[in-house]
C-alpha cells in the first residue's frame, strides 16, 4: 500500500520548525531527509526512523517494523502528533546519521 500525500503533508508540517527537511518519493513511499541525511521515511502511512542510539533512548518502547520486505528494521514513531517531540527526535538523531554517499559520475 502506498503512502498518501496527505500523510506526507501532515508529517512535513509537524517538522516545519526544522530547516533542511526534504523528501524524495520512491515507489509510492517517501524518504525523509534532515540536512541532507536520511532520517527515515513514510511507509504505508507510518513514520519510521533509523534505529540509532538517540532514537532508541527517546522512544524506549518503540516497535521495530519493516518498511518493506527485505529491508532493515526501523523504529515506528507513534508520537507524530507531538510537534516538539518530532523536532527533538530529528535534532538528536542528526549526528549519528551517516553522511550521504557521493554518486560516482
């Protein structure tokens, strides 16, 4: 099931206090970037983030879910209605996220 544009718009609004939020559509889902690093994505109208230490510590009871078959498990963010929490989560995760790999020309 693909994610809805409405859910993407809602999540982007919740993250609107952060500069550098962007997304890329991919096979009916959306990859979410913060300052050019992949934080997670929207899969089947669920916000999933990479399970880095800061995310696990902020969401100790989070459920691990697969974004799609064959993918690595990610953390389900169930507190998407709390704009301040989402902002804190993304800021906390940033330093632990790997830099984007440069594409070969």
